[in-house]
C-alpha cells in the first residue's frame, strides 16, 4: 500500500510536469523556448536555494566540477526539450526524451532480453517519426539531445549525491543554470518581450515543472524503491500527449500513438527487468 501511494505520487508529479510544459508552450510565441527556460530556472533556484543552503566557498574541485556539469546539463536539457516541443509537439518531444532513462537502464547490459528492449524502442521511434522529406529533423534532433541530457543528469546526479549532502548539489547546479540564462532574460527585458502574460505562463511552467514535482518526488522516493522512479518515467510520454491534446490542441496520428506505446513499453520493461543505476533526487526537468 505504501509503494502504491508512492507510485501514485510520482505519477501525479509526472502529470504536473507535462501540464507545466504545456502551459509554458503558450509563451513560446512571445519569449521563445529560451525565455521560458530562463524563468523556469529562476523559479527552481528560488525554491531550492533556501531549502538546501549550499555554501559554494567550501566546495572542493571534486565537488564543483560535477555540480557545474550538472548545471550545464540542466541548461541544455530544458532548452533542447522546449525547442523540440515548439517544433514537433509535446507528446513526440517527451517520448524521444524518455530514451535517455532507457539508455541508462540498459547501459552495460548485453543480454538478449535487453537487446529486445532496444529493438522495441528503435521500432517505436521509427513508427513515431516516420522519417520523410517533411520530417522536422531539427525538432527530432532537439528531442534526442534532451534524451542524452536526461541520461547525463541521472549519472551526474548519482555522482554529486555521493559527494555533497542533501540537495546542495542540485541547488548549486540550478543556480549555475539560472546564471547562464540571465543574459537571455536581460535581452528579452531590453526588447520589451517580457510581457505580463508571457511571464505568468513561464512562471506557471516553473511551478508545475519544478516546484510541484520536486516536492512530490522527494516524498515519493521515501516510500518506493529507487527503480520505481524509472518506471514512473515511462508514463511521461502518455501524459505529455494528453496534456498536448487538452491544453495545446495537438492532434496525434495513429502512428504517433503506436510509437509512444512502443517506447513506453520498452522503457517500462527495461526499468523493471534491469538494474537501475541510480535515481534522481529532484525532478528530471529541473
């Protein structure tokens, strides 16, 4: 019963994240994906810093370099994901992003079973994209870059979790990412593009994609085994597709749903059957 409640909490966290992404997409036309990401990082830093209270002056280089790397991953992952959402839609973008946790779950494994999971995912991606002259390869590439960043996030978060106590590393890394986006915010303000509505949408994305999932995931990871966090990642594409349909009016074709189902199935099987090499302690899109 305890694990069931924890899994429900993680599912709610995933739903919040996708609703937040859909809300943020409404600001793309005014401030672009980079502007939305900038505000999101400011919101995340405002939440994490008072809680973790990291003291960077006491960080050693062994603690600093993975923290800086994690900050760069935060910055790149969110921008690439939102660029993909802007070009190919929320459901498709998040489905490609989930390939990151799948790759981590299968890393170093060479069993026939895991090869089957890879083949299922590969078929799923092909069915999802159906490459052709009209395909948005830049959007697809951005989604795959987000997947690579998610994989790097999982591995880096495991490393910094061993070197820094509590949430100090994620808080410091989020601050690094926020500093990187400060010039973006300054430019948009100077151009008069930070209008009230667009900023509210971006703040909404920050709350639903960072604040709510952060709190929910911390609670859930006290109740369920770490590998169930990876299993919860499997529901992201379905929830993203539904959020895109309801909040953005995105209509997916039958082959899109088939591709999402195949990728979700491959990820769920891989995480369930394989050894999960570490679990994030804060949300993947922080």
